[in-house]
């Protein structure tokens, strides 16, 4: 490999390898059925930012923790137990008093259909006034979190930043504090128009996302999210010839690297969702010197939710471990594919299984 390798602070006794700042929700899954006629649900924990910490811990063996808030009631207790079952540290959760009705604070809920064939996956969020949406910068001692206790990596995302003006400022403050302490920062733009459109300031998404991106080492997004979230004019790049065409996204990534001097790399996935049961799938990582693309595969989907988060977890793991950029995209894409083969937001897998998929091993039964 030519060029300069992605730099991450060496491990020297920090409490955590990685922290995720975001909302943790309870996901209600009707299985193969639909929400509108469900009579029972499986319950998982999940969240765009948390899923990365969960994958880093349960699949890749990193010490990870979550920075979030939960209501002090039975639903908050359930979420905490589910987080702990995945091995993620819950000591930094902010607990909020519950008023018995959810008027002031509550647990965010997410009802998600998996989709099948021509029926697309469907998510219905019920998260207004959630505990995490009310997180404010002063509720954490950032110098203690990143200095005294120490972490090597902070991950957050555009879903959390979009929840409220408070959550956006919390994400900005956390990213700035992490950079002051030499902690690598990743940010998944994860644009959701339905969240940002509710802000009174029509430029809220651009202001918040640009402020966070300016502190990042790794930015996750493609040409569509760069235009929507960062206000970048990319019309001259043209459109993808196919959904798996890497050209426009790579060109947009290079512009983002020029715009934000602290960035070391941009990561994104390529997906051809011709139907809900089978997708073309690959991952890519653009540094200032090179483009790295994983092997492209056709993936049969059981549950596509969390595939992108699992991709990010695999990339971050490889960068933390100093394995290099090509290994990062291969492990990320393999981890994402496995996450989409199991129910729930996160992958029920091991490092050995991820490495086998990344190598292209056959899926013959193992006995």
C-alpha cells in the first residue's frame, strides 16, 4: 500500500477503546409480519451510533461504552440490560426522572419491518421527548471523559445530532473535546430529512453537520448526504451509472477531504437494493492518497437494519488495530453483510466469522 496510513493514538491504558454518543432505542420487531397487524414483537436495543459501539465490543473485542440518556423506569432498565448483554459499558448513561406519563422524558421506540421482495423495509419511530434527545453539553465532564478516563475513539452521528438543538450542540461539544485530547472522531451523516425538517432553523442540518465534520478524522457519507447535510454543490459530478458506481461518491469524498483539513478519510457503502431480499453490497474508504474498495457481493437479506453501522464498526476496528485501509473496508463490508443476515440491529457473529466472509470462504455447513 502506498500513501500515509490512517493515524490513531496508541493504546496506553485508556478506559475505553471507543465511545459512542447517541440515542439508544427499543426496537419492536414483528418478525416476518407487519406492524399494522402484529400480535407480538421481538424486542432489541439499537441506535445508529450505539450499534457501532456494540459491534466493536461484541464482534471485535474492543472496550466500548455508550454516552446516552435513559428514563428511570422499567423501559430504561430493559434497555440497560440489553446494552449490558452486548458487553457495552453503561457507566456513562445519564438517568432522567420519569413523571409517570412521558410528558417530560421517555424511552425512544422504533417499530421496524424487515421487508421482503417488492415490500420495502419500513421504520416507524416514536421518540419525541426521549431522554437522549434532551442531552446537553454540560451533563458530561468532557475533559474527564477524554482526558482523565481516556478513550481512543469517539463515534457519533447525524441521527443523534438531528434530535434537538440540545443534542446537536452536545455532539459538537463532544467532537471538539475529543479532538483537544487527541481522540479520533468519526461521524456518520446518516441523513434523515424527517428529523431535520422539524427544526425551526432551515439551515440547522448544514450548521451542525459542518461543525462536527470539521472535528472529524473519519466521515461516513456519500454524495447524497454531503449535498443534503453539508450544503456541498456536487451537481457537476453527475449521477451514478449504476447504484454500485463508485465514481460520484469518490469524487464527493475527495472534495470533503479538501474542505475539512482534519479529515483523514471518508467511508461509504455501495448498495443496489433491487429488491428487499437481495442487495448488491460493498464498502469503500477514500483517504487523501487512495481509494480502497471491498469485494462486491450479492447479499441475501434477513434484516437490513444496522448493516451500515456494522460496516462502520468493522472499519473502525481495523483502523484502531492498525490493520490498514484495505483490511478495514473488507472487514467492514463483511461485518455489514453478516449483520443483515440476522434479526436485530447488530450482528450476532464473531471476528473469525467476519474474517472468513471477508476472505470469501464458502458458506458450507460447519460441523
